[in-house]
C-alpha cells in the first residue's frame, strides 16, 4: 500500500486498515522514527499527569487528567474556598 504525504505533512491511514487495527478518530498515536529510516505508528494510552491512570482520561488545554483526580482537585478547591465546610 502506498500513500502520498499531503501538503501539510499528514498521511491518511486507510479506513480498512484503521478498522482492522481498532483505530478510531481522535485516538492518540505515538510516532517513532526507526534507525533504518522507517516510521512506526503505535497506539498509546493517554495517562493522567497526576496518578498515571489511563481510565476516564480527558485532555484539557494540553493537560491529561482522569476523572478521579479532577474530582479530588475540585473537592479541595471547594474546601479551600469554604463552600463545602460544615460548621
């Protein structure tokens, strides 16, 4: 199979290949240059920057964070702001 590099430097992975490999839109791929001049594309899991989890991870403004860490941060913020304190 041959593909031409587009003007912006991208290459489209044919749909039949994506489907057979389970690659879906917006999947994150690792690009590795090999010593022999070939390029390896490898699916990679996005990890939470805080705990390393790959479950329920979203990327916002370039930062990967899992739902559990996001909830912990919001709870601490609420505690700090005094909105969640019981007196």
